[in-house]
C-alpha cells in the first residue's frame, strides 16, 4: 500500500514590531503621522511643520475607528491633522506617551488588494478591541540600491486614548500599568502584546489560506520552532537611513559585526557538538573492543585451570590415589 506524502509548508516572513512615541524621547505623534502618510501636517503644540508630501511609496492610507462609530459624524477623528493634534493636546505630562505603532510586514505572496484587506482587517480588529483610532498606512518597498523588493509593510499608528464622539477619553487598557489592570480584573499587559503577535500570525495565515497559497508564518521564536539558527540581521532605522544616504554608520557596522560574531559562535558550537557526538560514538564503538580484549577466552581459562590443577597435583604427588581422583579441568569444561 502506497502512502501519500504531506507537502511541507513553505514559511513566509513574519514581522511585527511595537513602538511607542513619547514626550520624554522627543517623539511627536504629528511627525509620525505625517511621515507615514506622506503628508504635510503642522504640529499646533510646537508650531513645527512636518512635510513628507514628496514620498511616492504610499500605497494606501486611511483612519479606522471602532465599529460602533462607523456611522457617527466624527470628522475630527477622520482628519489626520485634527486627530493627531488632538492626541498631542490630550497629554500634559512631559513624559506622556502620545502614540503607539504596530509595524507589520505584509506577505509578498499576496496581491495588493489581498494585502490591503489583511492590513485593514487587522487594524479594525485592534481598533474594536482597544477602542482607539488607527491611522493605517501601507508602504511599498523602497526603490533604491540594496533595498528588499519584498518589503511591503503597514504602519498602524494608534492613539493611546480611547476615541469617542466628543474627542479622546481615558487611556486605553493597553497603556495601563499592571497594578491598574489588576484592579480592573485584567491580566498583565504582556499578555496583550503576546496576543497581538499571535493574532497577526493567525490572520496572516488565514489570508494566505484564502488565497490558496501554501506559505505560512509563525510568530514563535526560532527556539520554540526548533530552528537552530541566528535571527536575520536587523539594522535600526536611523543607522539604516544614514547609510542609505551615503554616510558611514558605526552603529550599523557594530550591529553587523555583533551579528556575524553570533553566527560564527553558533557555527563553532555546532561543529563542537558534532565532534563531541562523533567522539561519543567512537568511544561507544571502541568500548566493546576493549571489553573483548580483556575478556578471557576459553583456552585462557583452560590454561589457568590446568596450571592451578598442576600445582595441586605437585602438592599431592606423593599420593597416587589423590592424583587419580584429581579433576581434569579440560574434561569438565568440555561437558
């Protein structure tokens, strides 16, 4: 009876990164929104203008609100400049967090419309779950030497406060401390972040399946997947942009050197493990041979017995009766 082999699923690229924009680090929600949407927006709080209207890699942009406000007259929240200036005005603390971003890589295996549907569906699900506004921007791969032509990705820039008909309200549950979450009967915040990672893998795989594609993604770590390799090299954005514009970045060089050192170290460990494994097998094979060398053959046992018998015979040479009755070890062993 022949068996049908199950084809091995091809793994697609999984990437989800969470980032926050806060006052303490000089972050600006208006600046972030202008850059991701490729627009010119004025920050009313600081008076600065952020102009990224020259970008040509913006494939799609829109603002999504919780489904309960689908038909609500909330023009202030659907206008990008109004939304993010409202987010800045809502915070008074100098170390306030003003925005949170979910950056995801969209499978190159999908068509543009399928990637849009995937990103939009995920953004809407997050908006419904946390009651915040999500500014979605889908970017095409950059067109310059060294860029990855597969790098279709989406920025999901979210408010840190719940959105309502009258404006921004309380901080979302995602922004609360663990003590406040516990008081509300919620689990630790890390559980939310883990859920987001797993959920992105689930909806991505569902999209790939609906498109009749065999590729799949996995949100788990390489170790959890049983894959023994170093993660792919990742250069932070600022050093990456410096090099892209022709400048030298010592940070990028150090990241590459550290990554190469980890790869080399992993390779050396693998070689050492293989050598140790081979040595174990060699010792296991050699051990029986050593045992055979120490093992007394039947002839050796007979010789030692004969010598012992001769010694006894010499002691009893004076008595023929004793000699006649002495045992013959050869005959005993032959029985």
